[in-house]
């Protein structure tokens, strides 16, 4: 249940820093075709080609929980190599969750055909935020803060409490605002997030809420976790 | 009141695509040291060095509303050139809003000392979203959808209606949920966004709300605009 990182770039470097932190317990294997491990100590390193089935097997892809594929540079060629990596992994071990960083939005359809599980077009995300920042101060920094986990309010995931089963999302929103000074953003059910769920979207067991809140403490005694770091509420009950 | 784009990379390419769209009316000038305009028709091009005061003046930096500085590649050297560009622009024309894409989070302090107005560390943002995607399906795609303006719920900015001046953020949240099926994320005042404002943060004239909603139509008759595209509500009153 380790994570395989295919390729190396600044995103991969930041990802390693984050995964090395206390909050994650995941083992990390890097496949990259250079002499020395670019990620340093605390990680496993396979020198090889992340489009090669043999090299992916050497990195234990068949037992991995997820693979993160990062383009080696910002070229279209790098996207092509990433497509080949996704294709290889989804053929050898389709149950592995493939998460890929894409340079060019025109290539998204190819990644979808290769069955990538999650696709992040970083330049598109960055350009949206930069365009907002250039024209309308204040909004982009809010989004960045929420996502990047600095100081201030952040995103948390909260288990919907039993007494709200059968109630509306509005009842949940009122509880969160009145008792926890936090905002409901979406309800997550069966792995899908529903932002602004309608009033007839009745809450049920297993539902989670994505909320913006000041801290885990503000959310107690709800069962909550920090959505972007995985840190658990000190009052969490076992799932 | 044009926008100057310094340097060229996939983020700049996406930004041009977005700024060329109908919703923005901004004129765009690119400064980059290549023979032909990489952005094609509909944009102005200055062949030059975006760290040079003379070349920045040729791009009309003194009359620009904003400058977006993009690193030419993912190296530390590219960040160094971006720092020199910010320093040049903030010296020549400090009232220009400088918005910079940064490769390495270690360089943020240098950009702050050069008085960059907004700093986006793209690899950090991407790595946070990719880490979430690898371990907890559903959340990263929600954030990406909200930010990247695809289908489904999106972020809007809403002017706080007069009858709520003097009321609490909770009253605003209740109105938004009950009448517009939307979620309050933050209140923006004097260019600063306050996520989860406390109950004693009394609303006043000029305040705006950042909300997640299905559509501009759902928000009518509130005065609203699409926070990530700038599209205005058809029922908007003049500001
Ligand atoms: Ca898969
Ligand atoms: Ca400035």
C-alpha cells in the first residue's frame, strides 16, 4: 500500500516533502531515470523508465495504493511519456489509483482513454488563479489559502452525525454555522462530492461534509479530519 | 490599464487563452526574448528582457493595471529572473499589481522583499491537490472543479444586500442557503477575505460574500458575479 511517484519535477519534490511529514504514514517509491535518488533519504528509489512494465514491477506497482505521474518538464513530449506510464500502470495493475499532473489541457482526453483516475491540469489551475489575482484582489489568495493549508480557515472533512440522518443539507449547514462557526461546502457520498446539494438530498449514514472552519477544535465534538493534511480530530471516534 | 505578461510557459499560454475569451476585455502585452510572439494574434508583443527597465517601459509598464510574471522553466534560475522582474516593476511602477508564479517555496521570502503583490507557488498547490487525490478520492476534484470553472457548482461573489447591514454573517449564511441553495465561504471587506467570520463580525456597506452556488440564476435577485470568470448576473444593479 505504498505510493509510487513516476518522474521528477518541482511538484514531485513538494509532494515528497509533504508525504515525509508526520501526518502521512505512506511509504514512497520513486521511479526516475537518473543516477541518484532526487528525493533523498526516507524514500525508496528505482532507477528506471516509468513507462516500462518491468521497471514499474520493480517499484512494486502491483501492490501500490496509488501512483502519481509527474511530467519531467513542461513540454508536450513529457505529457506523451505520462500517457504511456498511465497506460502501463492501468494495464498491469488497474486497481492502483493513477493520479497525473498534465501540462496541456488538449491532452486530457488521451489520459481519460488511458483510464487515469484523477487528472490535474496544473497550468490551467494556475492561470485561473493568476487571472483572478491580476484583476480582482482577495479571491485567489482565499482559494490558495484554503487549498494550501497555511494559517486561517481551512477545509475539513466531517462525518455527518447520526441525528441528522434523514434531514436536509440545510439542517446540517445550520448546525455547522450555529455550533461550529463553519461553512458547509459539499456533501461527499460514495466518493463523489456534491456541492450545493438540493433540499431533497436527504442525509444518510456514510455521508461526509466538506466544510471551511477555523480549526479541528472548533468542530469538536463532531468527528472531523483536516481535509488537506489528514490530521484527525483529537475527539475522533474510530471510523 | 492593460496586463503585461513577463515570460512564457504553459501557465502563460492558458492565461492568454482565458484573457482572449469574451468575458475579459483586458489588452495584453507579452514581453519575452524570442523572435515571434508566442501568444499569436490578438495580443501585443515586445521582444525583450522582462528584467530590463527599458524593455518594461516599451511594454507600457507605467500604465499597466497588472503584471503577471511566469518562470520560463521549473529551475531556481527562473525564479531568480522573476525576482529581478518584480523588483524592476515595483521600482518603476509600484502601483502596478505584480502577480507572480513561483517554482520553489524557499524563494517566497525574496519575492515578498521585492514587494510582489500576489505570490502563487504552483508546485505546492499542485502537490497538495495530488497528495489528496492519491489518498482520499473526491476532495481534490471538488476543489479543482470549484477553481477551474467547469460544470457544476462554482464560486461567485455577491454584494451583501442592504437589509443585512448590521446583521451577523450567520444571517447572511441562512439567507443564502434558504433562498439560493448556496453556501457562504467568506466575507470580503477592504480587499481582504475573511473565511468563517465570527458572529460579532457585523455586516456593513461594501461587504461582499464569496459563495458556492449552482449558477448566477440561483443567486438572483442578489447582485452577483462569477468569481472566476467575471461574468455578471443579468439582474445586477449598477455598483
Ligand atoms: Ca486505476
Ligand atoms: Ca505593486
